C-alpha cells in the first residue's frame, strides 16, 4: 500500500530537525549550496562550512567574482572537491544567464554545471514550492522497505522519480513536506544499518516489517576503500596546497614523503585533468581561473545525503 502522506507529514512537522536550509527565508542560493555540500557528507560537517561559505559569498555573483582556488580552499574537509569547482562554475552561469538569481525551473537548473535530477528538483521544490518528486538514497530506502519489503533499495533508476511522483499529494505545500518527510524518515529512523522501527510513524503499513525484516541482498555498487587509495593521495595534495603559506609550491615538494611515488604522480595527473590544480613553471597551485575545467558530470540523484 502507498505511504500515507498525511501520517508522515504530521510526523515530520512534529519532529523534524532544525536545520539551516529548512528555516524560512533561507533562500534558493543557500539551498543550492547546501545541496552541493550535503552530497556524501554528514550534516554536522556541512553546517559550519555552509554558514562560512554564505557569509563570504551571499549570492552567486559574489562567488562568481572569486577565483576557483578560493572555492577549493573554502571547501576544506568536505570531500569530493570537484563539487567546489562545479558550484563555482554554476555561480558564473547563474550570474551570466539568469541575472544572478537561481532559476526556479527544473530544466534551467539541470542546465547548470554539476546539477542532476536530485539537486534540480530539491531546489525547485524546497526553494520555490514546485510540485516535483525529490528522490535521494534515504527516500529510495524508505520506499524499498515500506512498499517492496526489501532491506535496501536496488541501483538508482529513472523509475524512482516516476514512482515518487505518483505518491505525492496533490497540494503543492503538502507535496513539498512529503518529499522532505520521506528523506527525514530515511535519515533518522529508517536508517541503513540500525533502523528504529519502534519509532516509525508508518511501521504498521511497512511491507518489510510485515515480512519479518528479510535480509535481502544489497545490489548497489560499493565504493572502494579510502585508505591507501588515489582519492586519499589527491586529498592529501589538495590539503597541502590549501594550507600552504604560498600560492604555489615547487612540483618536487608536492607530497614528497608519499610512500608510493607512482600513486603520487597519478594523483597529480588526475587533479590537473579535473581542473583542481594547475602546474605553471614547474610549480603546483590551486586553479586561478575556470578556463579548461572539464565538464562536470551531473550530481547523482542517488548521492547519499541528508536534508
């Protein structure tokens, strides 16, 4: 049976966490920045950096006027630093194409760098009240358990949007709340590893609970371990550049003690390819211009995140 929107919405209104992007007047730009930051990053780490980011760049035009290097430095420990470059480029595009105002239309949002199905609809719904389905990993897990009786969702699919769309209440406000409530339920109650079913407002209608909580296989692709990976080497070099007292360091001084020189060189090469660093006169620096930055892949609608 479908998830009862009135029950879930009432639960959300009573229990929702007080998060900055949920407060009245937070604005479309703040919501867009928060969505970029929240992808695969815990809320507790995002909030202080989000507040500092918006204090420094309160509008897209402010960020567009800054150097990409400033955005990468300000990204700090959020991880996946290409998001900082994509957000910088999106700010330039918003300033150039939309007069500095974050667009409300889903297609216009999708045309911006780094924005995919999830982020475009999240901004349209939570900033502008559009009647659109918003689907993230938490949403997909709630649907998998409540409707399909499965422990975990399958791989992301375009069908997820259509399915969530059929569940939305007709009223725009109720639909926006239902989108947020379903994500909130997956984030704080119907969690991946330790669901708190005794606190779930829709437990009585949950197919997974009714089936006795079967341990169905998780068919989603697993991310490789971070420790010892190229990602770790890339992160270490970016941290070195962010913390350096000079704007550029000699190439031979980049991660001089890294135990695997081939991995170090590979990390440098991929960071250059991604536009996250530049090599000028045998010196390495964060990017001073957006020229040559590769086209971003759109943010996944299935990115693990928490609203």
